[in-house]
C-alpha cells in the first residue's frame, strides 16, 4: 500500500477544496499580469486618498465625519503657526465659502504676496471648509503644496497658518517620500515671512 501511494502523482489525488493558483505561463500572460497590477496600483494610489482623506478640523469646527481625535488621511502637514494681528479684515459673508466662523481670505492673499517676495511660486487662493488656502510650488519640486490660513476661535484677531501636501498611499507604503523636504522648507519660509512682519504679534509654534 505504501509503495502504491508513493507512486501516485499529485494530480491523482482528489480536489480537497483548496483553490489552485493560476500562474501566468506565457510571456503574453506575464505581460498582461504586470500591466493589470501596475494599473491597479495607480488607481489605488490616486483614488484611495480621495476616499479616505478628510481635511483637518480646526478646533473641532470642520467637516471631519470621524470621531474626535481620529483621522484617516493621506495628507502630510506641518506644525501650526499661531499669531495675533488686527490688519486682516473679513467680510460678513466670507465664511459662506468656508465654514461658519472661519475667516482668513485677506490673510491668504497677503501671505501669498509675501511668499512670492521670498521666491515661492504662490498661485491661486481658494476656500476650503477649514480655511483659505494658497496653492504653491517650490523650486526643485513639482509636488503641489498648500498653505492654510484660518481664524482661530481663541478670540478676535487670532490667526493660524500651516502647510500641507497630499501624499499617495502607495508611495507612503513603499517608502518613496518625496514631500517631506519641500514641506519643511515651505514651513521655514512661512515662519521667516511672519517673523519679519511687524503687524504679526505673539508668533508661536505649536502642534495641530
């Protein structure tokens, strides 16, 4: 019985419920398999951040639908720069483009000019529910970066500024971090711009 069992080939045994792995055998099948895998990775890298990303909620006032203190995001952001200033007026309907009580349009346009003077390419200013954003690009990097300007609920004439960049999930998983250095450089430029302005008072750096 033992000898007869040893003579049997694997295909002689009945199927026991474990699926067989179909391995590509021809060059054509291998090429199609690699192409399909690459396309899947690209789709996940571009769509998953959009599905999972929720903007930071300034002092709990944003639209983050997750529980407080819990965020799933493909967004990398800097420390926050908080300060006082009375030179940035706001219109009554300004927070209609953001979120009730969130202002910062005048600050965003003012800071965009200061960034251009410092050699940073500041592009359009646009509104998000967590503040007014400046789209910027830095020398030596094609990675889009953003500067967020928002009023603070701590009191009148209180402002906060930070920078962020969107990071692909797959790129982060495989360790291809291309945004840390440009983001750090942008934050340093932001800090220097604010430090150089006499209209900015009590500038301080803190975590989000």
